[in-house]
C-alpha cells in the first residue's frame, strides 16, 4: 500500500486549526440562515448547504433556516396560468396567488429541505409562521413614487413568537421556517423571506444573520465587480439613496440593518453558488461575502 502524500493532509489540518477559534467563539450561539437563490435549485449546491447546516448543529451552533421559494412558486403559477408581478422586489399576491404560494412553500419546498437535512444526519423540523403563532403579521403596502400601493396578501411582521424557536433549538432540532404568517383574523400572508429571517434574528438576538444569495455580496455599484467586504449603516443608506443598492437587495440590507439594531452582531450576504459557502464565511479569517456591522 502506497503512503499517502502528506502535504494535502497537513493542509487539511491547517484548515481545521483556522476554524478552531470560530468554533469556540460561536459554540452555543444561534445563527439564522436565509436559504435562497441557486443553492435551492442546483442539486450539488443543495447538498453542500445541507451538509454545512448539519455540521453547524453537530459542533454546537444552533442554525435556524428560513427559506424562500421564488422559483418553485413561479413554476407553479405558470402551470396554473397565473402571471407574476413584482413591485420593489415584492411579489404582488392576490388570493389565488396566495393559495399557490402557501401550497408550494409549506407543502413542497419546506418538506424537501427537511428531508434533505435528514439525509445528512440533521433533524430538520419544518414549520410555517402560522404554526404556534410564530409570525404575526398585518397587510403590507409598498411605496412607488411617494404613493401607497396595495400588493395584496403580502404581510408586514408585527411579532415573532421566539419561544417556539427556543424550544426547538434547545433540543436536537433544526427549525426550517416557511415565510407565511397570519394576522389576528386568521388571514394568511406571504412575507419576503429576507424580511422574515431578519425579524427572527432580531427577535432571538442571534449571533449572525446569513443571507444566501446569487451574488458575491454588496458591490460599489450595480455595474461594479468590486465587492464591499465590510460595511455599516451610514454607507448602506447612502448607497440606497444614490441607487447603488436596488431591487431585491433592498429588503435584504434593510432587514439586516433592523437585525443589527435589535442586537444581532453581524449580518452576512454570501454567494450560495460557492460550495460550502456557510463554512467558508463563518470559519475562515477572510470570509467570502459582505459583512454588515454596527
């Protein structure tokens, strides 16, 4: 039997040693992960993310997963010949669209994630914001050119019942949350998954909020190739005002800022197209995306 080459083995040991202080620092802490983008579509990337999440749980970090489901919803709506419209990055949701969104997010996407975690040894527990009164919300309006616009069954979060998540994370379970909430009258609402992740991270004062996207991070401008690796509130607000942050990135960074204000230490926007993106961001000195700090 040939002796294995020693250098690659030593390199692996160096990686583990680099991760050690981060494992020690975040042991027992909670990390909220918004799972979305291409990492929900590509089978190889799906598996890598689920491996990362399961590993976090096994080394003493408590992950909470909040998932989107835009591509699955769009596919289902197309099947039912229902057209999609977006305003300020939010899907306009009439009653028919809401029924389809709830069916897809809760009945399909959520359970697929739970099942895939199970194949990696993780104990995923799928819930929606309706379960246990986890997410109380009210009807949301958006603004276009200074005017209030009705976008249907889209919710603004009023309250997060963090006790539901606390019970789950103190056990061996990994909560997997579908972004559907309900108001006091029992009406269901679709909620932007980035907003849900930010609100949950804020309510439980998570150590980190990590948003998995299809971009490398926040850039100097929409046309720029340069990633901003660290940024604060003042710079983010300036970039929004000047049009440097637009579209679907706006709810991501606004939700991140609200989480920071509520006590979350850092918010990370990372590229889910990179295999093992979570481990690379949390356990390496350099990280791979944009970190929002106080």
